[in-house]
C-alpha cells in the first residue's frame, strides 16, 4: 500500500514538473524558433516588411490583408531607435523580448500621433539602478516619452496595421515601409 502511494505521488510530481516546464518554457522556445524561421535572412536592427503568408503563420491574429513589419533588435552594443510615420487609422507597435514576453506596446489611440521615434536600451542591472539617480537618466534619454528597456540583449519590434479597406493597402504599405530601425 505504501509503495503504491509513493509511486502515485512520484507520478504526480513528474506530471506537474512536465506541465510547468511546458507552460513556462515552451512558448518562449516556440516564439524564438518561429522568428528565426520567418526572419532568418533579415539584418539585425533593420526594418523589413513581412510577406502575407509569413505574417499569418507568425502572428495568429494577423490576416493576409494586414500590413506587418518587423525589426530584429539587438541592444547589446548600445541604444536602438525606431522611427515611424504611421498612416491614419488603426495601427499597433509591440516590442517583445527574445523570450516572447511583451516589453512595450502602444497603438494609434494611446499615441495620439502617427509620427514618433522610440528609443530602446538595455535594462539597467540592480547595482546600476541603486547607484544611479533619476535626474541623470532624464538627461540621457532624448525622447523621454518614447523609451523602453529590454531585459534581454535581443528582441523583436512588430508594427501592425489592419487594412479595413483594400483600396488603402498600398498607402498603408508605403507608410510602414518608410519605418527606420537603426543603432543610435
């Protein structure tokens, strides 16, 4: 009787461990793999437009009629700036870390403007945070309202614009393709 209880408890712990590992680690591994698969030939810190089939496969909420652009980010050697002039209408900018967690997100309603530059930098460590003062940081960040810090060295910025009227597809595609993503 005691032997069976031992194996039941062991099986429960093994099952719980596998379940937690799947929930915690599998999504980030899948995200990294998918980004590598669809953006393997893209340069780091440069913006590119996705093909409709790729955007649907990478982002389940996107449709083939939408316009989606990506920037593979690398802040290991300094800040990166993303400059965009978004078309009027709906759009969203989302920045993900390498593990797939959302770091920053803004849309047309929250932004209040379609022209912006967002500055991305590596996150400060605990020691740097304790030593630094917030006054020093404000002087170093040129664009205070549009700044995000990445906890990881790499990430992905996604610009998405749905196209409700197909006659505007070319206009939206042109506007998004003028986005710049480069080291600062």
